[in-house]
C-alpha cells in the first residue's frame, strides 16, 4: 500500500470515528431547532424478545440524532440546500394544536426546555443598572410572555412538556433582588383566556385583549390604578385579518384568522406621534406623543408588542408618552435626557430579553 493511500485511509477513519468520540463532550439535546422536532431518546435496556429485535433500529436512530458535530453539519447542510435553490433550514414558525402558530425563536425558553441562567442574569443586571441611573424615576419592569408560556396546551409536542423555572422566572427573581418593581403578566393572561383571545393565532404578537390585560397590570404596578381600562367598558367585535407574520415565516401562503378588536386603538383627535431626533436606532425609530395636557411623562422601553397597542391606552392619562425599541439592551440611553420621564417601563417580549453583554449607547 502506498503512503498517500495509507494517509487517505487514516483520514477517512478519523472523520468516521471523530463524531463518536466527541459524543460525551457535546451538550445533550432533546430537540432539534434545525428540524423542528424532538430527537430520538436514548435506548432503554431491552427486557423482552420484541424489544431486543427493535434495539438495532432504536440504537441507530439515537446515534443518528446525537453524534458529535451534528449541529454544525445540519446547519451546513441547510445552507447548502439554500444555495442550491432548496428550502434549506427549518421554518422559523411552526403550527401547534388547533391551528395555533408559534415563532420558533424563544419557543423552548418559554416552555422551560431551554434554560440559560447567565443570559437571564445578564438581562436582569442591565435593568438593575438602568434603575440605578434613574434616581427619582418610578421604574417598572415586565416581559411580554411568549404564547407557549400562556397557551402550553396548544404548543407543538416537541416543545414540551412545560418545565419550571423558565428564564422568565429567573429574570423576575433577579430584578426583585435589586428592588425593581416587577410584574408577572402570566397569571392574568392565562386567566383572560376564559374571556377571549389573548394571542393572535397566525401572528407572533398578543391580541388587543392580551395587550389590554398587560396594560392594566403595568399601570397598577406604577401606582396608577385609576388609569386601568375595564375591558367590559369597550365595544368589542371580530374581524378577519390576513396580516399575520407566522404563515410567511413558516413558508406557507398567507391565511385569514378571526381576530378580536375593540374601539380603543386610536390616539385622541389631533394627537400624533413625532420622531425623537438625534438618537441612534437599529430596529425602529423612537417616538414621542405629546397629548397637550398636563400630566406625567412615561417612557416605554419595548418592542413591537408595545409600539402600537399601548399608546392609545396611556394617552388618556399622561402628558407625554415616549417609546424606544429595546434593541436587546443596545438602545440610545440619551432618550432619557430628551424625554425626562417620570416613569420608565421596561416591557420587551420575553424572547427579546437578551443582552448578550450589550448595554445602551451612551449608558456610561
């Protein structure tokens, strides 16, 4: 055997053996987000003749799902498929039970199947640092829960079963340690399911009822219970909308869904949003609403969960309302000096409560 051929054989053997050798050293996973499915479980010790006959297939499925370097190989395969004109990686949205759709991002975190205490501590630390820079300002912090944390019975089977604690729990505990007033929106949102729709079926956001439930809890924590809006005092109706973002993210054609609406979705006559100039923005520009009335100024640090539904609720009670996209903790801190808020409400989606070590521009 020639030396080049010998080296080739050794290289092939190394490639074949390396994934098996690496198995004990890579994190064990039960779900593949690249494929949106549950991975094969480890085979149990056979006790019957039938189980012994099935063992080779069970063992083969387990090895195929858990060999070393599987994740980067799956990602590379998906990228290659996209370059060749195929669909590539798994869809970023999936359908659960009763037609309810879910965004894949943050899905396992919302069911407790994925837990990163350091990530939760980093976000909680950011809000605690922000509170320390806001003397004399009332700070309230919460998270808009992912739908699966409110509707776990509708989540796809591979995303469960629900486990505790979740990162939502860890963030609230971290905020409580530094004295931030926190609001756990999950109990009230779960209870509101008995009254109607709290999350859109084909969209990644909460419904108008869900946003109103959140608003009422937030203003209560702000010490402004008189700002609450009784859902029964509003006029409700149902319309068909085909603007949900989840079918598109799942690679499906747009579809219509029945959506609850109410009559408190517009700003008062003559009141408009105005951009706040001179601020750095990555996801969406900050805006200010001046109602022209005397009253406190509220700054919301949030995202698309709060940008549209919250301003009409607050507008009846405040002098000014400002909103800035949280941008995963990297928003422009100069918004505080521009707005001079009496209240600051941190309310991003739970899946966006990720700093990755980032802090706002001009924070220090």
